[in-house]
C-alpha cells in the first residue's frame, strides 16, 4: 500500500503532484509546481501506523476469507457426496 500513488494538490494552485504514501511518510518536504509542503514527523508517524494497521487488517481478513472459502468448498463436497442420486436412462 505504501507504494500506491496518490495526487496531492499544489498549495500554490499549480498542477497536482503524484507521489506515493511512502514518500508522504518519509520525506520531510514535497515540492510542487508552485509551492511546497513541509511535514511534521508526528503526523507522518501517524500516517505510517495507519497504513500498517490497514495492511495488517487486510492480511488477517484475507487469511480468514481463505479459511471460510475452504470450509464452504468442503461443505459443497459433503453435500454432493451425501445426496440421494437418481440416474435417468
């Protein structure tokens, strides 16, 4: 997620700047066409922790979803295996 690109507006009214979340978390400043952002490390740390929390949640959710899908597939197999079957000729 930290490599995902986003657009931030130029504070001076120029064209938006394309940057990554990683750059927002690590660079002390970002220069744009007609301005500059100078970041406070406190807010960068908060952003970085938020991104880490999202990535951790996504991974947990992905693992739980995978387990639920496997369980569902087992249920489908059991349902078909234990069904009464009639073959037509």
